[in-house]
C-alpha cells in the first residue's frame, strides 16, 4: 500500500507542471486551423472538428465513388475460394441484413455469424469496425459504421485509432476501409510480376451497402493550407466481404523464416501492406503465403517517403517515433503546411 502511495505521489508531482500551465483563455483562436463540419446528407445539424492534424489526402482522396460502385457485391454468383462452385450472393445479402437488424436490436451474439474481432467496435453505440465470419459460408465480413457525431470524435475509439489519427492526417478506420480493394488489386498485380507469383495470393473482395444506408458529408476548409472549401460524401455504413482462408497456420514473430519472408515481401511492395504478422497466413492444401489485410498502409500511418525495414524491431521503433513526432513535435508552420504524400505512395 505504501509503495502504491509513493507511485501516485510521483505521478502527480510529474504531471502537475503540465496541468498548471494551461492555455490562456485570452489567446486568440487560430483562424487558419483546419476545420471540418460533418453531417448526414439531407440534414442541417453539423458537427465540427478543428485540429491541425487534418489533411486533405486522408479526408478527400480515399473514397472513389466510381471504383466503390464498380466493386459492389451484385446479384450475380460469386466464387468460393479454391473451388469451381459459385454461390448466389443474394444469400449473403440476406444474412448481412439480418446481422444489421440484430445489431440494431442490441444483440452481441449473432445467429449466422461468429465474431472474429470487435476491439474497434462499440456495442453500446453500434459504431466502429466489427469483423465477423459466416457460420455456413466461407466468407469474412468487415462491417464499418460511422455517424457525423462519431466522425468528429477521434479520441474515444481506442488507443490504436488515436495513433492513426495523428500519423495519417486525420484518417480513421472508416475512410481507410475504402482503400482495401483498390490496394488489393494493385499489390496482386505487382506480386504476379515477382518471384512470388506462384507462392503468394490474396482473397477476392467486394463492397456491400445496405439498401437504405445514410450518407455522410464532410465539408472542410484550411485543410493542408487550402483556404477553399472542399466537400465529400460517402456511406455511413458499408461492408468489405472477403473470401475466407482455411489456414494451415498463421505466421509467428518467433519464427525467423516467417519474419524474413514477410519483411521481404512487404519491402518489395514498398510497405503498401501492414507488416504485422496477423495479416499473413499459410493456406491449407495450397501452402501459399496469403495476405488477408490489404488496407493501404501508407495512408493509415501517413508515410511521406519510401522506406524499408530489415527487422521488426526497427519497424516498431520507426512507428513509435513517427507517432510521437506527428502528435507532439510539429512546429506551427509545419502543422499549417504539412508535408504532402509523394505520388508514389498514394492510391489516388
């Protein structure tokens, strides 16, 4: 007990100078601070966020409506991985609609799905990113739900989304989700031209939206130093549906060969995929190296240069340093005029 009191006393002494040096209430508001106003399309109520970390690319160049509509799950049959057996996609649509209804009714367990990941999902508010798998079909669903109110609240979604917000210029999981299929197609093509053409693969993916989903409008000014207003609209609810992988095993940081192969492929792809080991699997029967997460990594962490890593420890140290610098070490001049992503690192 005495030891705990000493720790708490040390903590308060350490943070007291920061707590006492608050911002003066007489300091004028910076008129050039980036600002977004977010609302439902067709509504008048707006929610506002003003942060220096908001950047144009992260907010306005990730959602490609034409590409999104082109890759929507249609009523046509879709393929089951490694078989010639197609499945009527209307079955999947019916089950996803049932999933949405169960979520809206407050259920945390679902009739036709098992939960794979819910760390970025708020069951009470019914917002965030929820990853589930069909019970009877070999497909995974990544469900994204955002509202205007939650869009301007980047700091109540968990620690990892906060890091991404600082590093990626205001990007969040909802916006980054729009990069998954376009990035999948690009890295698939690059792998087909490499020495790994026969030994690597990526599952097919499609977008899906509810019939009556509401759309979000984001209007911003002074974004990346641009004084003119910019506006974008995108669906508040959508899914990415992917072929499920029957894994022989997942890769491990304890396996030196796994680490070497993963980093070699990621470096070849200019780190356009997250090198995290959970994003790779060795597929059963085919024994292929399969990339399951195709979120555009330069967008997520705001890469401004091409980089390579020779070890996972260097990769983790780089990300930690970048997050610290983006969050706390930028000058006012740099905040007002952030470095733009180089074209070679962008999807758009």
